[in-house]
C-alpha cells in the first residue's frame, strides 16, 4: 500500500511536489534521486502504511499478530509498525533510485529486480529497527518481534514475501498503467 500511495497522492495533491533531493545533482551531474521522489510521496506512503496496519489489526484477519508486541500491547503498536513499514518502503525506493541514477538509468526506466524489491527490503529493515526499539528482545535471537515473524519456524513468510512481491508489483503496475495513473507499465 505504501509503495502505491505516492502515485495516488500525486493525483490528489498535484501542487505539493517538492523533491526530496531539492533538485540537486550528484557529482556525476545526474539528479541525486530524481523528480519522482517527493516529500508528498514520503508522507503519503508513511501514512497509508500506518493506516493499513491499523486496519489490519482492527479487522484481526492478518497473519501478523499486531497485539503481540511483547509483554505489553499498546494501541499505538500497529500505527507505529505501519508507519515504519510505510516509511521504510518509500526510503528503500529512494535509496534504489540513488543507485539507479548512478548506473545511468533514468526515472521510469526498468531495473529488474531492484524495482520490485526495493520497497520490501526497506520496509523490512525499518520494521526490524522498530521491533528492536519497541519490544524486549526475544531470548533466542535478540531481534525481537521481527525475528519471531520472519525467522525460525516462520521463515516461509519471508520467502513468500520476497517471491510474491515481484509478481504483485508487475500486476499492480499494469493496472496503474491501464488506469493512466502511471506513464509506463513497469
């Protein structure tokens, strides 16, 4: 959801398009991140990630036990986790864009598999950081909630996430292109 939010935010708030890199260029003369990486997208992705996590925890139909953040559950836990996942997804996309520009690729040009996994890796890394900050360490790994959800007996979740995401990314991009929300179908 967070990765799609900037596309919708662009349509809803067309005037607010300040670039994260401020329009500056790197030493190679290319944009640091590019025109597609905006504060609007960062805020929209973070907020939609937070709202999505809250909705999932409220509905209670998610595989991720948002009410099991360790010994003490707070109502803020799903919001914070979602905020971290959403923020991490957008930051992961921005980091990928930095390296994409360094390889000479323009914004919108395909870069497989990085375009399909950047937001997943970013989201997972930020979720790990939040897990370490918000809950006590688990006895067996020291990686908190994150390890309980993605390592040990639950490692298939991580594998499925990393394998299913490129396919879902492809399908969503095609739909966005057909709806004229995206300029390119990748």
